[in-house]
């Protein structure tokens, strides 16, 4: 199933929050992203229907294998682009983060691969 940019943002946020706290609920996502609880609840329902997340009885949200794979892919792109903008081009941290959030959704797999190789060689 294809996933929209907003869905990728939610999956990435779930991954980050889970790594940070080990526990993710809709309210945690709403607080992290600054979205309303109804908006997050709707998005979580779509992600659940798409097979990207599961809900536990206590409200905890976990990523499925497919959701985890997609979240890690998006987060890796984010970190790679942020690193390139900040460390290679000298873009300030705030702008590097904001720009990476936009670029991570439209960049091709080929460009990500080439960027990864470039950064590996650049850091040597």
C-alpha cells in the first residue's frame, strides 16, 4: 500500500518516540507534532487499516514489521539529508532539520544511495 507524506511523518514520529520512551500513545504523537488528538486518531486509523501499526488494549501504538521498515527508511533519509545539509554544506541545524523534513518525502532512492556513498567518502 502506498503511503502519503503525512503517513510517513507519523510513522517516523512513532519510531522516534518509541526509541526515546519505549511507549507511544496517540496523545504522545499529538503533543510531539502539535496536532489535534482527533487528527492523530484519524491518521492512526488509516495507518492501522494499511497494516503499518497495531493498537494494544492499553492504547499503546506499535509498528508492524512493514511499518517499522517504512519508518526506518524515512528516518534514515531524514538523518542522511540533515547530515549532508549541516555537515557538508554548513546549513544551520534548524534549517537543516526543517529542510530535511521536506526533502525526505520527495527524494528518489537513487539519489539517497548516491548521497549515502558521497557522505561515506566525504567523511574519510
